[in-house]
C-alpha cells in the first residue's frame, strides 16, 4: 500500500517527520513547494493495513503534526482505470 502524506503549515522540519517515520515505515519519496510538502510511504504488502495506518497516524500525532496532514492512500493492487473514450 502506498500512502502520500501531504502537509500544509507543517510546524516542524519535514526531515524530523521523515526520521520518525523511517523507524517503522519505508519512506520512498519526499518533496515540497507552494507552501506544502509531502512524504511518500510504502507499507509492506501483506501487513495489517488498518494497524499500519493507525500506527502512522499515531506517529504523526506524537510529533504534533497530525492536524496539518492529509493521508492519500492507494492500495497496492490499484491500477489506473481503462480509457473507454471513443476518441
């Protein structure tokens, strides 16, 4: 499962969040710009996804950044929808 964590108004350095997450998760990417930043996290396929997301939220909460974070979750089996246009 892939989780993009988008932060708006992050009160601490993004690297601090990344370091805290790396102790339990695989951070696969990061970026910033236009007043936002994000971290990409991969959750191992086959793990308890509900528990992993709960733990991810707990880490963000412990850091005091849960309120400025949005989690965009994509299941591992996700594929782009087929283009059924006639054009």
